[in-house]
């Protein structure tokens, strides 16, 4: 399956999470997004999405905020500790979105994802508590991300 992976602020393509998705048989589009300009990062992500039409968009932290602000039609969102209150203007997500977040996240409060679920009228199960920190790079978190990407595929 084709997946667009949007990395977080001060991160780069080719990290643990997109590599894990590739190692599990998926085609992963992982563009470099500039840290200093949200609008430019959003435009780059939208261009990649529009050109390659992935079935799933995964956004990590600031990448989650970028993903929420994209025009993705019926593609599915998988958000990892989304920084939606810090970046962009979107305050809701579409049905079918899955949010992974750690209660121990020291950067983005778990309560932000809880609020996003309520704003979006998603079922409680849409928010998956996993991981020990903001990175969600531990084996359990990586498996949860993979499962969220593959559900209904």
C-alpha cells in the first residue's frame, strides 16, 4: 500500500517510523518538510499527495498537523501525537482517523488528542494509548502504527 509519511518538526525523512512501514512491505512517500515555514511544508505535502494518491497519510507531531490540513479526499489519517493546537487551522479530522498518543508525551499533551477525538465526534477507540514518550519509536508503538495503517486496507 502507498503511504504518505509526514515527519515532525526538527525531524527528517528516513527515520525509524517510515523505515518500519517500508520494511513491512509498504511504499512510503517521505518528503523533506521545512521546519521554518508551515505553509511551504503544507504545499509540499499536498503536492506529493496529489501526485501519488496514497491510501493512508501518517503524520507525526507537526506532520500530524500538516496531515490534518491537507485535502486528502477519502484517504485515511493515522496521527502520531499530532501537534494540531500548535500548527495549522484544522480542529477536526474525518471519520476513520486513528490517533496514537502516549500519556507520557512530554511535548504534546495527551489531552490534546482526547480533545481532537471529541471535536471530531470519533469513537473513543479512535485514540490509541501507546508508547512511553513523544517519539512513539518503541516496538509496541511501531506495531500499533502499522496496524492502524493496514486496517480496512
